[in-house]
C-alpha cells in the first residue's frame, strides 16, 4: 500500500479552510509529478539502488511527519493567531514536501510502474508510457485527496468546535506519529 501524504491536507484544512486544503492537495500532486518524472528518466531506480540517498529521503520523510505531529500538538498554543491568514503558498509547499520526501511513493514508481511498460518500444515511446502512467496515478491520487479535503469541510463543525478541538488535535498528532513510525518500519531495508 502506498502512503498517501495528501491525507495531511485534512489537518491543514481543519484550521485554515478549504482553499488551504486544496492548495496542499495541489502540492501533493506536484510532488507525485516529481516522482513520475524521476521514474520516467530512470533516476528512481538509481535512488532505489543508492542506499545513502534512499536513507536520507526516508528519514527526512519520517522527520517531516514528526514535525507535522509536533506542530499539530502545539497548535493550541497559537490559538490567538489567525491561521487563515497563513500564506497560501505555505499550504502548497507543505503538501509538496510531505510527498517529495515519501520514499514509498518513489518505490511505487520504481517497482510498480515499470511492470506496465512495454520495453520493446523506442526510448521516446517508453518516456510517453511512463508519463501517461504517472499522469493517471497523479489524477487518481488528486481526486482522492480532493475528496478528503471536501469531506473534512463537512466534518469541520463537528470536529473543531468547542471542547472537541483539543482532543481532535491530540488524536491527529498521535496518528501522525504512528504514520511516521509506520513509514520508518515499512521502508527499512533488510
């Protein structure tokens, strides 16, 4: 199963609004596009075979998730701040970096996408095939992430009102720590 970093868009959305969630989703799509491009040019296989680069990406992704957990946990300390005024570009970049540093996404493009490529084709045809598969994957992931953001909008009054807000933040922070641990565990190399 491929980790969907865009799921963190929901956390952004709960405080910052639909626009921030959709911008974060666009960032995730851009991050997935980077992985598709990397795979199309064969660099994904190189990253997969370079233990130092792979481990750097892996641990950067884990650290980034832990940073999100910490930020979510302590968000109540900034209760007086107007989070809606946060720059829209920050939402995009949060989504982008949470995905670019996801080694499971890179491994997906390196290990799964090539199964669907017809290698007897010319080099330009191979590039087109991988680009097409990447575009389909990005489109499906973006549709899923957008649905999550829109669903979060419907649940916002229930989740983030009054006394529930602190509990929801704690649960989301703990969930991010679990996802970081899961990422560290499932991407380790034997």
